[in-house]
C-alpha cells in the first residue's frame, strides 16, 4: 500500500480557496459583476452581481444570445458597443474599458462600465475566451450630468455678470485666467496661463503694496477675502477692480487661490460724483433744493419741448380720472400725431425735425387754457387733456383750430416747411371712468383719422371700436385665406362695340369665404392694403387666370386676352419681370390694368422702367378708371398705354347728361388721336350701348352684356352666345346701329 503526504498540497488548496473567497467578496461588495464567455465550450458565466445590476434574480437567465442582448442596449449605443467588443477582443488597449446604456428589467436605463480582455485564443489567434467585469455607474453618470449642468449654469452666470475668474497655483506661481478676465485687462488673444508677475505688473503703483499685502495675509487661511485695487492697462487706461478670493488646498494637497473680479470703474466714478454732489449739497443747501427741483422737472418733462412727458401724463391721468369719478365731470383726451414729420427728418435732418417739434409744442400751448394739460409722449405724438364742457362741436372747433395752426408754413434755414396733424378725440366721465382705456380710445380715433386722409380729426365711438375689431378679425381671415388658397379669379367678358365679338375678359378677384360665400374686393381690399398683401393676391390671381386662359386657348374658345389689376407695390417690385418671364406668357394675351390716380403723374422712374420691361414681354398696359384722377396728357404719353378704360361714374349719366356725353366723347377722341383703344365699363342699358357705339368707343363692358362669372361659367357662356340672341335687348340695339351706319 502506497501513502502520499498531501499536507502541503492541502495548504495550497486552502490558500487558493481563501484568495478566491477574498476576491469574490471584494467583487460582490464593490458592486462589480463578473462575466466569463467561453466561445470554445459555449459556456457563458454571469455572476449574481452582474445579474443584479440588470434587475435579474441569481437563478434567472440573461438574454438569449448576442443579438437578443443587443436589443436591450440603448439605440444610440448599439453600433458603438459592437465595435467596442470587437476592438476589446482584438486587444485594443483603447477599448479595454468602455461605457454604454442597457435597459434594466424594470424598464429604466442603466449606465454600465465594461472592462474585459481575451485570455485564451485558438491557433489562428482568434479569442476563444473573454473575461471581464461590469460596474453600474448610473449614479456616477447622474452626478457627472449634475456637475455639467451646474458648470453650464455657472458659466452662463459668469457670462451675464461680466465676472472674470482666475485660479492660481501658489507653488508654481502660474495663474489660469478665463477669457472674461483677459478681456477685462485688455489682453484678449493671449494665453490663459500666465505667471503671477503679470498681474503684479499691472497694479497701479499707488495700490500695489496694499493689494499684494492683502493677498499675502490670506494665503494661509481658507476664508474668503476682498481685495480692491486699480490696474494700469496696456493702453494707459486705469480701471478699478473689485475681487473676491479664497485660498484652498486641492485634492493633491497643493495650495491654490481662486478669485472673481469685477470692473467697477463706472461704479467708482459714479460714487465719487455722488459724494462730490453730496458734499456740495451739504455746503449749499439752497443749491441742493434747486438741483432737486431740476431733477424732478427733468424726470417729468421732455428735454426738447419742455412739455410734460409720458410719466407725468400717467400721473395726471390718474389724478384727473379720480377727480372726474368723484365729481361726475367729463374728461376729454386729444391724441395728436404730426403728419409728414418723418419726411422732414429724412430730407432736412433731425435738427430741423427738433425745431418743428418745438414749434408744434408752442402752437399747442398757445391754443390751450391754463387748466388744460398737454404732454409729448414720444416721437411726434402729443396728448392733450381737458375738461372742456359743451358739445362735440366745441371740441371739433378746438381740434380744427389746432390743425389749422399746425398746417401753417414754417421757415427754417431758408426752407419753407409744411406739415399737419391728425387728431383722435375721446371723452368719458362718471364713476366707471377708466383713464387708460380712454387714452386707448383716443388712439383708436387717431388711427381712424390717419387712415381717412390725415390733417383731420375723428371722435371715438363704439362703432369705430367695433370696426377696429372687425378689421382685425378680417385681417386674420385674409391671412388664413391666403394660406388656404381661397382667392380666385372671376371674369367679366368685354365686347367689340361694333360686332359684339368677345375681345377679352377682365379678371376680378373674389374671395371664396367658407362662411360668407363669395366676397367682392370692396369687402376686404382696404384691410388687405393695410396688411400689405394686395401684391400677393394680384400674383395669385394672375397665375390662376393665366392657367385658365391657356385652357380656353387649347379649346379654341374666343378669349383673345385677359386683363388683370396690378397694385402699386407689385409694379415697384424689381423682380416682377423675372417672375413674369418664368410664366412664359404669350405676347398680346395679357394686359395689366393700372389705376390712373396712382400710376400717371405720381409714378417714378423705377415704375416707368418696369412698364418698359413689361412691354418687352408682350404684356399690354391699360389705364383703369380713366377720368377720375388728374393725369396730364404728357404723363399719359409717358406711360404710353394700349388701352384706356373710362370710369363707370362717367358712363353712368351719358344717357341723360349732354356734358357727360361730351366728356366721354373727348376721351374717346384723345384715345383715337393717340392710337389708344378705349374701353367703357359700367355699360348697363341699351342707351349706354347705343351712345357709346355712336361716340366711337372700341370696347364695351358691363352687366348689359355679361356679368362677372366664375371660370366654370365662361365656356358655356361663350358657346351659347346668349348676348347675340334676338331677344337680347342689346342685340336689337346693335342691329339698329349697324343699319344706321349702312344708311
């Protein structure tokens, strides 16, 4: 029988077990999970701590396979983790440790720090066994994010408050300056890390010893201390600096000093001025009272005109409103705005504008009673408060007198300057008087006065307020209508006065309102002009009308031309011709109608140039509403239109007025002499057709022949030729005219 002494081996085994238990306990207590993936045997080991990190029980199975485990990773981390594992298995030291997010069994994300390395390889050098540890670093990540958030907040606070921060290493005497501190000391663009002597060299000679001593006295303690001193910058300027500092030891036991600096030069100068003013005031009490009075006056008065300012007005409004509520009297507010004042500033300069404001202030003061109150509230606006009794006529008389005086010419530096004023008036009284609302009402009335032509006054009324509310609502609806493509073209055919052949159609905009039905321009155009969207509507209508005309031409329907209205804003658009060129308009098929009152005598060089470009594109020019403006023949020649359209107001009375017939005949003769076709709109009766044909008018347009109609109605109307029917009254009249002509 053979015996072996295994005592020494048992000691080794026990020692090995002890070490293994010691490391296992250390890993468990440290919260580190161990994993061992043996690809050769297919055995995958995951420690209880590894499972606990993921919310799994010790006996619970982990994800089934690599692909299933990948689905548990945060979508933003999956590609990174796949690459990191490949690099880790290949022995890349940069990926011996990496971090990622994995979904916990409860559903939240867990941040995991993975460390691992291959320990066994096959003959080809491919790893067959990888061992590593996972650590839950979720709390550390949260702490890092909180620290980053605090850092961002601190950085923002420092940026907003213009605080410059430094941190000095007291052992190496090197100081790290932040960018704001460099800027404060006029050293932008230089390195942030500087020797301590740099700061010392900047100290004002009179402050250097005190400032350095202050720092030296606090380096051994850890209490915050303040240091105020002056620095002399490279440009020679002196700045006053206030600093808060604190000495401390960092994690490595090194002595350091951190501090924040403010440039308080402005505060020091202001404080010195205040101290000097206080000293003078104490010595001369009478001058103090005078200075106080001046300060109070300046705080409540406009420096230019000497009138009370907006702050003073608010105080007086409250006081007088309280008095009116108590006594039952009425308060009246005039809100006055100077007309054409901006042009004075733009052409003659602000000095001229200031002089006109002073003149206006004097006019207002000279037309008021001693108990009335007038203030300049900003720019070219004034407010007048009065308790003037009497009728509305008395208030209107005062407003007209003010406007008349302000409209008188003023001589300035060899120039005769003219401006006017618009006035909004509101009045109210009684226990429910609201001064701020009353001022707003006067402003609403002023807005109305300016919109009605300026140099006039308007009284506030509930109807006016309702109109403002209505216009605001309508403006919102117009903008929505543009978004929803609710503006469409309607068409009114035009006819040859001799043959009744269709010569074209005038394009008229209509709004297909979802609730109110079809709306004509008189219902929305003025508000659209205030919104400055008329040119957009014009462009939309032109595009649709051009598309419709192409369809009519394809069907060989007798619509030779379409005419569309164009706004002043659109005609001034330098990109207009480029946009039109992109539409590929066939020459002679489109005509632009321009209002005589806007485009003749008042059109500038830019408009004339745009008109010339339109002609090159083959687009004809028509003058609409001719006879209502004040255009000269010279300006008519300058525009050189292809067609004049006589305004319907001139056409209306030609059956009963010889003077109107003579005027219309003269316009037709002017057109003939200038080789310009003449269109008469507003042709509503047989007599209109007869007289206009006899006068030699070229084209007729009006309800007697055809009413405006939608695109869908044009084709059946043209095919039916209803206007040629024997029973049509115009057809009978045209027959008589033709027979008379043959005779």
